[in-house]
């Protein structure tokens, strides 16, 4: 019996082991600065989809800083380090709300932190 013209390759023989897609589990990565990249272990800004793998991506909900400004904190605690002060009318992208604190960013490039929810209002788009 002859094997001419018969394909004897198996799927394992033709599998390209280097084509693993955009997310490769190749070991630990350096965690980006949490004050500059809207990324937590459980959640990330939807603009980071395809760059970081997390269980959930959030579409930012724009809010405006109320008169008097607002401190952007590193953690949801008024005693935590203040990263910066946002001015009245500044836009803040809310990604998560826990208790009385909103976690989010000024933009996809940061800064990222927590603002007391009472210091934000929904952005008005006019009538």
C-alpha cells in the first residue's frame, strides 16, 4: 500500500505554539502605577480592554466637581495621601462607587484615585 498523496500530519504537528493571542500567561508582570492607570485587580477602564486582563471593564460615567473643588485620594479614606486637588467644574470619570467614595480618573492617562461622592454631580449635557 502506498502513502503518496496522503496527509499524515496531525493537528499537534501543525499547531503553531507561538500564536497564543494577545494575552499570554507567561508569568508575573510589573504592575503599573495605580495612581496613573485606571486598573485594579477586579476592574479597569474600558479603554484598557485588550491591554490588561481583568474580570470586568467599566465604561466611565462622567461627573463634574462641585464648587469648592475636591481632593483626589489614593484610597477611599480622607486620611489617605492626597494625589491632587480637582477644581470646580473639572470632569471626573467614575468607574466604581463603594460606599461614599467614587473611584475613577481624570482621563485614561490618570491621575487615578478616590473622591468623596458628595463632591461630584452628573455632567449636564444641556437642554
